[in-house]
């Protein structure tokens, strides 16, 4: 019997991964997502000749698991997260006859509080002018406590060259992975190759909606004004205390956000709850 369109796509997708070099290439691209890698760098990481790697990348591209963009003479490749979601949804919904519980926790992460299966992960972008402190903290916190239900990103309108050193030191001390935290422009989240955002939350003291770039997609916005660590004064111990208080404010907001009943709220209700989080948990350092 001839496979239908979705089944044929799934067969091509899984077939493209059934080879060691292609599987390694995909893992490297997922590790740096949403960033891209040039073909030569992928070949180096996979320890294969450049011309051989080009063939493998073409197969993955046809299967819809990676995308390619040209930068001068270089071809840069990026993991296509939607393509992977499609494969997982095919297994958990089609092959399981609409009963994803048959697959256990292979495709959906259950909530510790309710035991119910969650919807696919939400993409959340935190914004601040320089993307060097507040938004960096928020990205690290959500990535840690989101438990796979959220994917955290951060960016700024005028990104700094590097994060505030004191912020990175505190995040390390508090057990966060800081290896991928760095300031970046919100321009990286524009265009068809960028990850599609579900939520965009501004952490600067700016009116809601006035600090939000046109990312070409529908997302829910929020404004959580927070103190700027660049304005913290006093001795090192006093600044550390203020930084700890800022961290606590950000974490408290994110804990409330991640506990929202997204399945039972419509878009307007979620927007209202986001604004409430920014207002009701505001505390001065």
C-alpha cells in the first residue's frame, strides 16, 4: 500500500538519520541551535571530508531536518526544529493512534505537579537593551526550571560585547550552565530560519509593546520591568546582595509563568496573566 504524504515524509526523515555521520551532524547542529554552522565546520566536527559532508547535508536538507542559507561563498546550516517536532508528533500521534501515553515519556514530559502530559515546548525570548544581565539571567533560569517544557532565548536591541561578569559569576555559583550565554542582537530572531517565538518578554523599564521587534510571527508579549545591575552601587558585598535579590525576582516571575495552566487559557487570558506577573511581583532591590 502506498504511503500517504505524512508517512512518506516520516520515512524520509527517519531514513536520513539512519547513518552515523548524518546523525552526528544533526546532533552538532542541535547543540548550537538557533545558531548555524558552515559546512566546513560541520565536516571538521564529524571528522569527514568536506565533499562527503556536502552529500550528507543535502540528504538531511531534503528530509526537512536542516535548513541552509548562503553567506558569501559559505553555506551555513541550521537545525530545523519544526522538522524534528513533526517526526516526534508522527510517532506519538499517528503510530500510537492518538494515544501518546502509549509511548511513555519519550515524546512528552509530564508535569511533576499534575502528572498530565504537556504540549510541545514553548519558545520564550527575553529582551533587554544590552542583553548582558537581566535577560541573560532569565534565559539561564528558564532553561533550568522549564524542565523541557520551555526553550529559553535572550537578545537585545543594542547587545553588549559580553555579559556582565558579576552576573555570570552569580549564575555559576547558583548552579546554572553559562557556557552558551552571550549577548546577541534580536536580529538573529528575524526571518524564516529563526526559531518561532511563542512569548516575547521585555525586562527593561519600557512600556509593553514598545520594546518588541517585528519578528514576523504571532506571539504573546509581556513586560516585566526590573532593576538594571549596571546601576547597582556600593561595595562588592552590597552589589552581590542586590544581584541576589534581582535573581530572586526573576526566578519568582518565571516560576509563576511556568506554572500557568496554558492548556486552559486563551491568548487574551495568557496575555493578562503575563502582565499580572510583571505587576504583582514587582519588588525594589
